[in-house]
């Protein structure tokens, strides 16, 4: 709910003066006291709604800004933060430790340190990637901000829509860091810091999650699980105006149950339902509410809600964002705010730290082939290729021989159809189709472990959580005017889960074995027995049955077809396939394209 934005310029020409004048106006509108002169730190701070502006501090030598919920492990800095503010603690810590001050800084945050006399700036975000920060750097100018809209508003930034950013969006259904939708603008990754030193940019990770197996026994770790959950929930500082997202899955049910255990009153939980077969999980939310005796508030999203929210959500995101569950997340947060709730606890993260996604089991199955002796493979592979009865074996071998993490993307829409059939020739000439896989591979190889499950968890920490789920929930709660905290992603929980051996996280091919065992006497039986479904939106199904939604979708598809990005035949084939009985499957790609067109329209692109 907070943001930081500003810049550092090493020149004092007229252009720089004009920039300063505009930024002073922005600063005044944000109710800040900062004054700016040439060769001084140029920065502004902003908050919104009922939330305080980020903490800022300026001395003769430097200016610091920090937002979020930072925590300090250095006792001296913690005391300064308590009495003078987090920004002054950051300033004192930087003077003492340099950029290593980040080693003493924990919790969700984004921050900057500007030293204009030294032509130096330090930018950083938290270890999990809960708080965003991006930057533009060109010669003597650095512009940074929590939101891309802030950066492109600066007159020194001439950022255009990047075709590669559009391709990355269609590949991932969001634009993953470090890239962005704009040329020249880069986003920080979890645990990353950026230094701007005499016009030179350097990036490095000041922290990344270790995966060292614990020396504790399995039983000892199981006993620790509940205390870790309670510690994580307490660190979110829930109060009487705090509620909980409750989808009925393992994580939202856990967060709801632990919160209720720590509370001296029945807490309020909020659930979203859909009147569509295979999508509604309200019965599981009700089972959890009954089990823990919480007040359950139910809201059913309709096709009309989708039509009303899409333009608003497209305008809210600073990049195209295609995760359809943003719609129910928004209505759930909005519903809670209307009931007087000012903060929600969300269950995001459990699958990505305790191995709960179906792809983990699938890739573990493929990985078995790696252990088959070469002699056996030499016999099996020709047989599978030549005997039709062994078609499934052939498919398994072909998949197993694809290296990780490429293998995880074999079912990606952009791999199921030749790119020449999806995109225009001109668009393809402007992009590198291998860049998404390169991005995945770079993160996958950065994992400090050779364990397959742990490497996938490490990858999901960046792409599934920081780039996708957290961006979804943060922005939708912001739009609804409500704060959000993530107990499952508090650092104690993330680091605890990383010490659990993967053979316990997943027993054989059972997802979340360790977690389910640890929670068997706490969660409702219905919760423990349910299969993973997610928080999906039945858009493809509704598009087939709701004429207004279908017309809206087809109008937006025609809009995106006119932009020179796609092969027009691809749009026609997509609509046809969706109508001919593959509503849910092809509805996903239709949603992605609609969301892109809506974003381009909302941002006048």
C-alpha cells in the first residue's frame, strides 16, 4: 500500500532542473517535506489511503527511503528504527556497514540509499520479493520506483512497449523480473540489490535461500511445525480488524486455524465461490470455518462481476497481468473491506515451500529415467520408437530426455503451436523466443542445491510467488483498500521449510507428505483429504454460456488482432477451438489475450 519513487542525476543542466521542478511538485502532492536542489538527492515518497507514507530520512550526505514492514537484527539499528524511524536506521546502517546493511534488514521492504556527492545509489528489495522496485538507468540518470507508472512519468525516461516484454507475458501470463513491459526498465528480483556508482550499474543477490537439510529427526521437525506457524502468524501483527482469506485449501485453512487459535474471539474469514461445476470450493471453506468456529463470509463471483472488474484491474496493474484469479482475489478483498476489515492474512506460499504443486510429482517421475542404466536405455528407446503399442513409453522417454527446467514448459501454449502460426512475421523478428527459457534456467541453476525438488521450489519462489501470486494479491488488496500479510512466507517459515529433506516433503509421489502429517490433528479431515484445485476463474465456461461475456471477449480479441502482434488466423482458430468443446483449456489463452488488450487500452498504448 506504500510506494517509493525518485531519481539520481549527476548533471546540473537545464533538463535536470526541469526534472527537479516536476519532482518537487510530486513530492508536495505526497505531503512530503523534502526540498531538492542540484547535486542533492532527488527523491519523493508516496503512500495511499489510510497507510503511512514510507519512512524517509535526509542528512547532509545522503537520503534514504524505505517502505514495507522492515525488521532489524542489529540491536542498535533496531533501537534507532523504533525511536527515529526505519529510514534513519537504514542511513546509520549504511554509514556503518555499506551495502552489507542489507544483511541486518529483514521482513517485507523496498529501499533506496542515495549519495549524490558520490554519484551513488543503492536499491534493494526483501528476500521473498513481497515488495516491488524497478529502475531505469541511462548515462547520468537513475530513476526508480515501486511502480512502473512512476518511472515512465519522469521526463528523462523515454520507455516504449518492449515486444520482448509482450512475448514474455504471453509465455508466462505475466512479465517476470528482471525484465519489464518497457524497454530500458528493469525490476529487482527477490533478495537482489542494485548499485549505481558513477554511471556504472552492478547487480547481485545479497541473500538467497539455502537448502541445507536439518540435523533434527523427522519427528522433531514435525513438532516444530506448529510453533513456526504460530510465530509466523504473530509476526503479521493481526488485530481486531484483521481477517483471513479462506479458499478451503491447506494453506488458507492453516492460516485461518492458527489465527483463530491465537485470537480470543471468533475471527472473520472470507471466501469466494463460483456457480460453475468443478470450480466452486465453498464446501471446503465451510468445513474449515465449522472446524475452527470462525465467522465465514461468502461471496459468489458472477460473469457480470468479471465484466465490471476487468477494465478497473487492467488500469491498476502497471504491466499486463494474466492471472485470472486476480478477479476473485479482488472481490474477496473488497468484500472484506466492506465488512470493516483493514488487513487480511493470505495463505499464499505453502505449496512453494512444502512441495504441493502437481508438477513436482510429475517431474520426479520423469527424473526416474535418469537412473536407468545406459545399456537398458539403448534397448528400450529403439523399441519404444518402433512399436505402436509402446506409444506411451515413447512419450515418457521423450519427455524425460528434455533437460530441466525446459521440461516443465513442454505444455506451454507457446510450445504447443509453431510460433509462426501464433505471431506475425514482423513481431517475431523483434524478439528472442529463447529468452523465457533462459530466464528460467538462470534461476534454476542459481539454486544452491542439486536436489530436484528443492531446485523446483527455488524456481517457484521467484516465478510463481514473487512474479505472480504476490503481485496478484498485493495489487488486488491495494485496489480494494486493504493491507495483506503472508504468514506462510514469513522468513522463519521459509527458512524452516528449506531445512526439511525433500524425501520427507514428498514421500514417493505424494505432495506435501510432511505437511499433511504434521497437520493431521489440526486441520479438518475434509481439508486434508481434498485434492488441490486452486483459485481459478471459470472464464472459458462462462464465455460459452454468457452472451455478454462472449461479445466482450470477441471484441477484445479483434482489438488485439489489429495490433500486428498475432497472426489473425490464430485468433480465429482460438475462438473456434473454444466453441467446439475445449472451453476451459482455450479459455485460458483467450483470457491472456483479453487481459493484454485491456491493459494496452487502459494505458493508452
